[in-house]
C-alpha cells in the first residue's frame, strides 16, 4: 500500500527473495521493461477483479455521511491507476462509498504516492482555500 501499482511491482522485484529468484531464472535483475511487461499483464486482471473487492470498510459509509452532514468534503487518493478507478469508483459508490472527488495514481505529472500531490489535487478540485483545515486519513 502507499505506492502506485507499477511502483509496487518494482518494490516487489527488489525484495531479496524475489530478486534472487529473478536472477536465478533470468540471469539478471528486474528491469524497467520487465516491470512494464508485468504491469501490462497485471492490469487487465486487476480491472476484471477489482469490483469483487469494492465493499467499503465497515462504518466508512456512515462516517462519510456524518462528515458530509457537517459540511466536510471528501476527497480520495488512490494507488490504482485511472483505468482501475473507472471500474472501482461506481462499484464502491453502489456499496455506499462515493467521495466528492478522487485522484488516481497515474493522473499527475509530479507523481502519485507517497508524495503530497494527490491530496493537493483534491484540495484544488474541491475548492478548499483553507488548506490548514485539510485532514488526511487512511
């Protein structure tokens, strides 16, 4: 968690056990081209399955409803790319979680996680001028 999916694959490839197996099998370290290939193979699978895991954490829809009653806007920062979010967001909304705005990890030139850019994009999109009032959770 906390990284875009391409970066997750890259991080997994750097785990000592994974790196050792990769080297033993292919005779070299995992390259960016390998990560691209794994990512390309993984994305259709993730898009196909993400709806099966769209159930919000217990209590989240109620908490969001209470925050909205208090006039609080809800933004979301996702480690998923836009292609996944376009499938996940409506499924999550049907189950009770629909933020006012969401940002996917591949939407910002500055990058997604773990930097502040996605949260700041939410601030801009939601028209929040009192940035000091922002609270980031999860």
